[in-house]
C-alpha cells in the first residue's frame, strides 16, 4: 500500500494542490496572486514527484487496477506539468493585458491538468471518461473566459455542445465494449479481445464509437469541425494549452486503449480505419490551412494535420510507433505553445492583430519575436535541425518499419503542402513591408519571455539531441 | 579531424556575427570575410594534406549521435568531395566581398545567412551519414530562401517560395528513401543504419525493384537541385531575383550538391538501378544541354541567359556521371568545379554591370569595352571559359564528359549522346559570344554608358583569383584531376562489377533471390 501511494504521489499531490487551490479561491479575496504562485509550486512538485517515481515507486496498477503507473505515465506527468507551468507563466501577462485576470483561472488550468493526468494514468475505461470530462469541462470554461468577446463565448458554446456529443459517443462505445467483453478494465478486455471476442460485431461497433469520441478530442478529421472556431475564439494562451497539452492527453488515453483493442482478429480493419483517419486529417488540415488569413485559425487547421501525424504512431501498433508518438507530442507541445505565446504577446486588447496582414514586416519592428516565430514555424514544417523534423522523421521511420509506407508518403505529401502556409507567415514577417500608416503595437513580453526561452531551447535541443529524450523514454520504458 | 574546422568555422562565424552590433556594418562585413578566409585556409590545409593515391574517405570523424537510429556525426572526404569543398571555400569569400557594396539593408542577418549557407553546403559534401546528410541538405534551404526573399529583386517572394517548394518536394521524397534505405543496412534484415559507409557496401545487394524505387526517389530530389530538364523551372526565377552573391553561390556551389548527390547516392549505392536508368538520365541530360542552350540564345536579359546556360552546362555533368566511365566521371567532377568558377565569374560580371547601370538588358549596353577595358578582359575570360575554349577550364571538363559518354558501355556504346551533347558546346559559343559582343563591342549608343567606370579594386580581388584558377585548371588539369582519380576509378570499378558481365553481377543475382522475400519493407 505504501509503495502504491508512493507511485501515485504525482497524482495525489496534484489533486491536493488543485482542490486546496479552489478552497483558497473561495477564502481569500483577490486570490489570483496567491493561486498563481501556488499552482506553479504545485506543478513543480508534480514534476519532482513524477521524476522520483522510478526511484521510489514501482510500476503496476493501483486502486483495484483502476490506475496505472509506469514509464509512459511518468513521461506524460512531466509533459502535462511542464505544459501547465509554461501556460500559467504566460497567462498572467496576457490576462492582465486583456483585463481578465479573474481569480479562478489558474485553478481551472490546474483542474484541467488533473483530468489529463487521470487520462494518462487510466487502466479502466471509466477513469478515461472521468479524466476526459474533467479536462473538457475546464476547457469549455477556459475557452469562453473572455466573456465580453462574442467570439470567445461562441467558441465555448460550440465546444461544449459538440464536446458533450462526442463524450456521448465515447460512453456508448465503452458500454458496447463492456457488453462484448464483460469488463471495462484494460487487462480483462485485452484478454477477451485478443482471443477473438464472443460478440465481434458489438466489439467492432464499440471500437468504432470509441475511435469517433477520441478522434474528436484529438481534433482529427472528420471530427474536427469545432477546432477552427474554438481555437480562434478562445484566448490565445488557452488555445496554446488546449492544442498541445490537451491533445497530448487525448493521445495518452487513445494509445493504450487502442493497444488493447487493436490486436484482435480485426486488427487490420481497425488499423485501416485509423490510418484513413490519419491520412485524411493530414491532408485536410494542411489543405484547409492554405486559405486562412487568421493566424490562429491557420494554426488550428494545422493542428488537425498534426493530429493526423501523431495518429500514425497509434496506427503502427509497435513500440517504435509509441515512442515516436510520445516524442512528437513533446516536440509539438513546445513548438505550438511557443507560436501561440507569440500570438498572445502580439494580440491587442480587442483581440486584434491576428491576421496575416498584421504580421507584415514584423521582423522590422519586432526582430526577436519574428525570429522566434520563424523558428517555431520552421519546426512545425519539419525542417532540421529543429524538434519538429526529428519528430516527423521518427514517426515516418516507425510507419515504414510497420509496413505503412503509403501513410508515410501521404504524410510527406501533406508536409509539402504545409510548407506553403507556414512559409506564408515567414514571408509576411520578413519579406513584406508593413502596410501604410501602420503603427507598431506596444508589445510587452514580461514573463512570457521565460516561456519563449524555454520553448525555443527545447525546440533546438529536441532537434539537435533527440537522444536525450529518447534515453529518458527508453529508461522509463524499462519500468513497465 | 582536419575537416572539422572547415565545417565548423562558418557556423562559428555565424554565432560570432550574432554578437556584433547590427549598426556596426563594417565590423559585420569584416567578421564575415575573416571567417570565410579562415575557412579557406583550413580547407587548403586539408587539401594539401590529402592523400592522392587513396580512393577511400579520409579525415574520418565518427561521433555517436542518435544511437537508436544508428545515426552519427560521421564526416570525411574522398577525392571528389575535397575538390568540391575547396570550390565552396573559394567561392564564399568572393561572394562575401561582392556583397559589400550591393547589400544595403539588414546586413547582420544577411551575413549570418551566408555563413549558415556555407556551413550547410560543406556539410552536405562531407556527410557520411544519411541522416546527417539530410539535415545539412535542409539547413541550406532556409538561408537561401531568406537571401532570395529579403535581398532579392522585384519578384523575389515568388522566386523564393518556388525555390523552397521545389526543393522541399524533392527532399521529402528523399527522406522516405533514406528511411527505407536504412532498413536495408543489415543484409540479414531487421537492422537500421544511417551509416553511409555500411550502406555503400550493402547497397548493391538490395533487390532490383527496391533499388529502382530508391533510385527514383533520390534522383528526383537531386535532379531538382541540379536542375535536370524538365525540373529546371525554379532556377531562372531564383537566379534572376537573387542578389549577385546569391546567384554566385547558387550557380557556384548549390547546383553541385545535386550532381554530387547523384554520384554519392545513386551511382554508388544503386549501381544496377543506375545502369537501368542510365539511358533515361542521359537522354534528359542531353535534352537539358540543348534546351538550355536554345533558350539561352533568345534571352535579352544577361542574367537569365547565364541562368539558362547553367541548365545547359549541368547537363554535361549528368551525362558524364551516367556514362559510368572513369573519363566521364572525372570530367563530371572537374566540370562541377569549372562551372562553379566560370558561371560564378559570369554572375559577378553581370552584377558589376548591374550595379553601374541598374539594367540587365543586353540592348541597354554596347561598347562597354571602350570604357571598361580591364573588366572586358576578365569578362571575356569568364565567357570563354564557359564556352569551353581549349586552354581554359571548361574545355577539360566538357571534353572528358563527352569522351566518357562516347565510350560508355552503360549507354551501349551509343554515340548519339555525344553527338547531340557536343552540339551544346557549339550553341554555347553562339549565345555567349553574341551576348559578349552585344554588351562589350560596337558603338556606344546609350549615353549612360559613357560614364561607366572600370573594374574597382574590390571587383578585381573577386574576379582575378577565379580567372587565374580557370587558367590553372585549363592548362594543368592534372593538379586537380589527380585528387579525384583514385576515388572515381574505385567507384567505376565497383559499379562495373555489378553490371552484366561484372564479377559481382552473378553474386548479386543469387543474393537478391534469397533476400528478396525478407527484405520487403
């Protein structure tokens, strides 16, 4: 029991901090300054606790096999906590600029991360569901956080309605799988599935519904229709957080679920389904992004494409695919978050300065921000020696290894398409002059500078020395 | 280890430039120039210490990098690579010098980009690891994109994006090929490697059908860079829009990355597939030679004319490579150097004229010789070197490639390749002489040409050393041919052994039947 609690330390610690943080919200007047620091401390503790798990704790399951602890969960704990820290640090100056630094923001972010942790730790479908709901509800609120902005409110409502719908699919799928296998726990389900379920049709429909529900959460085609509006309407820091840590969490739940549901007699069918979703997401996301004039929308569409890339990792069903996916999620977290931080810094109080034309000649009046943005964009394009390149290389490698060369070719083709719009922004920033009568905005970087520093260093480090992360993942994989 | 400073000094230069204040333009220029000259000296040391007799890679460095993918920091140079590295280090100081007067905005970013460009180009020539090769290959893209896009002419945005998309298209296909190839690194199956030295040995044992696909993926990527007809359309745009230094580097070094890749990967790794596609590649090369020349003939813009002449001249190189003979390959290597020098000079001359008159139309000039006699001599040397006049460098390369193609068993001894390609030499004489005639001779019709000033000292520093090299290669080609001799002979020997009638041919056939089933990734 003690070792069980020790290995669950990150989770328990985290929930202690989030719940107490909401208590403080209620007790202290003007609690935001306190909860800001408090949540940062909490997240830092989670990182430390997670890193200690391999030393003190043990891997395995806990709480009647509901919760799982192992190498991958440690990895995701750290990833989510890092994403949270970077978001919170950036959020403060952003919200102050927007005049919307209300007390509960940091607590909401904390709860969202709590949901993510549950998703990554789940060993039981109900836990997945609870985690997803906790995270999503926080996201609904966060998306509509700027409540005087109609775009923000629209984003929240749209996200909420469609999200609730998707959750319905997910629960339905889980119920059918329970019907087909008699359990919702990963171990027993896997045992039944791999032997060929008693009710193959029921199982197959169940898997299909789960794929639908989770594809919605990771923002894959054709369940993406909420993405552009939500990503555009939500405050930039929130979008950055949702599209990186949120996506990573959804994949952290997606992968183990598919790992138990795929290897049955219908393996090929499920793989094909996922491969088609991946291919369609990559192509659709990148092609649609070509026509966008709003930077946030453009990155929203591109995030659909990235969901497709990441899904390749699930399709392969191999260890390589899994670690490639995990690497990609880390790389994506840093590059996408970095890009959104810059968007947030440049955005003005009315939510303007987000169109491509506004970025014309940015290199003239904001050389540093433009250079960093270019780095993030090149990384998203997948140009060495940046993180995005190695992430793609690794994924394509896994796909070729698993015999999905065609998927690699689709991935490459869509990457070529993506070059055009990512470069389009670079063209605006560097090759064009600002429009006439353009007044350079007052830009305050503040604490967001820390985030930018961390993300930039990470983007270079992950690209130049990917072995570093790999040795970590390899070491953690031993834990399993 | 002698190659490390050659590779890393430009990178160091880029880093050093970042610490120079961006208003201190003079300091920026000097830092860039000093680093490029230091690199030249470092490369000269490596060049002089190079062992001619050996065809193997020298100065090997092998550091582990990403163990799980067996990708390492592996560099080294054989006779072919060292010549091209020398070309790079010679061209770069010249390109930097010519930028002093022509680049007048964001100087700091500009010279950082030039340094990064040199870093990437040297890296491509030296990389002995497919992963590292790809990284360098892509690293080149970004600085060149910025150089065209920020400091280019009127239509620069279009040209830069076109350049980027074309190259990216090719290189991503190459990426798939690199991964696919890596899985063949262990003939028993299962292993993955990015080590080019291993892949060189196992390459020929890859089943023929796989080889063909891999060949096509690599060849497409390299053919875009060369550029081989019909993938050349980005080149005239990029050349015309790029600033002078950009054009010089583009023509001087960047195009050679493509032909170098064709030798290093296509020919060396997939000899059987190369044999299979030799005819097709040579046909495209010859079409390129003639097409480039014909299009150059009707150009009124000098820079465009030189750009199309590049398409024509690069065709000779590809022809030489896929003739798969020692003469052809030697010719291809020396022609890469020659083209770098002579076309680089031509672009410098065009740049010098443009800076004085801000036009590149031939008809705006005429009678320039009377005002710029010294410039006229150098321009003439560059032009004649490009034409292929005996005694100058172009002749050696073109002669050898044509000779190689004439005797080539890979082309079934078909003489028509040589016949048609040789007509390209004649056409080159026509359009280049016509251009030179139109610009330099005749009466001065345009009064603006009255006040032209002759070559400045800076221009002389750029052009005279290159002209001297043109003479050197033209008169004593063996100084340079000796370097690549052992490597090319070794390569041709290897390639021939896997062709019908060669010693490795039967062995390969037996191997591919056993490996064919398990190797099918």
